[in-house]
């Protein structure tokens, strides 16, 4: 006998065929959802800047902040356009 998970998977496939969809949508794990969200809109992340501030390194604060919030998002958008 088939287990419940296999039966549910087959039922989802049948429902998708009846609705006209090709494949059932897969649910993302929480980590994958966070990665996709960060890739689309990286926002401002200041964790590293705060750790450098606690260490007292002003140059590293500036470099880290500019890299994380401006350079990396720009490069990601540029690569995604290719």
C-alpha cells in the first residue's frame, strides 16, 4: 500500500491537471524563501557594520556598509539582467 504522502502528491497532480496547470506548485522552505526575498530586495543589513563599530574600526565599517548595501545589490541586479 502507498503511504499518505504519495497519495497526497498524486491527488495534487490530478487537481493541477483538472485546473489546467502543468505541475503542482512546490512550497518553499523558510530558508529558500528568505534567500529569494533577499535576492529581489536586499534592503539594508547593518549587522556587520555594528560588529565593526564595536571593534572600533571606522574604515571597515564604511567598507562593509557600502559593500553590503550598495555594491552587492547593484551587482546582483546587473547579473540578473544578463
